[in-house]
C-alpha cells in the first residue's frame, strides 16, 4: 500500500498561510487605493490636509497590507515552525513603517504650514520666519522620531536589552565617551533649536559670513547652506551662527541704504551734482523714494570725498542701484566738469631765476 506524501501534507498549512498573506496584501493595496482617493477628494482646496495626505501616501501603502498580514499571522497555529521569528520580523517591520509614517506626517505638517505662508510676495518677512521655524523644528522632530523608532526596534532583541542594561550599569565612562562623541551632533541640534526660536537667521536672509555676501538657501538639522552671489554654496555649521558674529542685512526689513563714494577736486560745484543724483534716482525703478543724499564726507590736501546715499527695497536692488548711480555721476562729471576730477597741482620754477634763489 502506498502511503501519502507527508511532506506535502505538512507543507499544506504553509501554502494556505501564504495564500492568505497574498490575499491580505492585495486587499490592503486595494483598500489603500480607495481610501487615498477619498482622502484626496476630501482634502481638495485645503493646504494642510492635502499635504498630510500626500506625505502619508507611501507609508500608508505599506502599513495597511502589513496590518492585514499581522491579522492573518496572528490567527495561525503557534505550532508552526518559524512562526515566532516571523512574528518578530513583522513586529520590526511594523515599528519601522510606523516610524516612517510619523516622520512623513511631521514633514507634511511643515510643508502645509509653509504652503499657508507663501514667500513669493513683496513683504515676505513673516513668511520667511515661519518657513525657517517650520523647516528647522520639523527636522529636529523627525530626528527625535527616528531615534525613538530605532530604539524601539533594537529593544525587540533580547541581546540588545542586556547590552543596554550592562551599559547603564557602567554609565560613568560610557556616558563620558558618548557625550564627547555626540557633542557636535547635540551642539548642532541645540543650535538649530535656538535658531528656530530666536531666529537670528531665516530662509532667504541676506548675510555676510566669512567676508562672503549671500542668501540663506537652506537650513538643515546640522548646517546652513548660503548661496553666494556668484552661485557658489557656502556650508556653515549651525553652531557657528551661535558662537560668531555675522551681518544680517534683512533681520527686521529688507530695505537697505547703499553708498557711492567719489573723489573730486575742491572746485567741483556740488549743486549740479545733487540735481543729477536726484534725476538718476527718480528715473530708476529700484529706488524706493526714501533716501537720496549727496554729502562731503572727507577731504585731503588734493581732493574731497563725496558720498551719495540711495535706498532700495532689498539688497540686490540696492547693489544694482549703487552701480548705476556711480556710473551716471562719473559720466556727468566727465561730460560737463572734466576739469574738476582729482588732480595733482605743482608749481614749476626756473632755477636760473634769481627770485627762486
């Protein structure tokens, strides 16, 4: 008599379990697709809910099938071989996806807040402040969430728990070493929190750092990216802004006063030059109408220094306005008062002249 194939009988429960898991995955994906479309329709026209739905799409696409697989595996017979390791693997995957979901939701909140305050407007000071706070604080929260998620995953391993207990028992030297090793990370983390709360710099602020003029392009959890005027990028650690002085040209407002210096002869009449300065400023679109002044600021034995002050709405406009004013004033002097440019005066006497003896 032929006996039935016992290996096939023993494998049948696993085949059934595998088939149920495949059905759970398909059902989870179908459910996610349906719920995602409903959520998109309900969040239409709302910035914050739409951002949360968009950012949460990918982790939810993984979470729903995994939850259904957890239900299927939970109903399986515990006598199955390898069922306990499978439970452990699914628990780790669930913790990882939940951490991923929390990180994406934090990012969604930040992007939603940024979307509520667009920065492409004339007076964007408040918007830039909110953008900076949202980006820096969200990165700090995402770092903490990721750290908690990683710790939760590691705590599912008994060996790691024992290592952690032994480390806590000898926390003296270990804590000192860990503190020294993590000082740059923690220092930048604390500096990022200070920058987010006190806001010495913001996104799109104009700064002078290490002698370089540029705009704040990005603030990460550990460094600041400054886009310099010639398209280079200056990378500065967050701690640097807490420990060193720097210039912020847009701290309270983007309006600036620019200066143009000229050296002319003492005989140069100032009134025509003042009128020319007023004419140039009035015809320039970058002049904001606040300041247009010509003054004598210094003198030497050969010439006098003139300073023209002009105002503009932002740093880039002020720079362009200063260049055009400088060119216009130099051209005006060259055309009508070329004899009054700085010169060296000398007196030549004939050595044979008795009067010179």
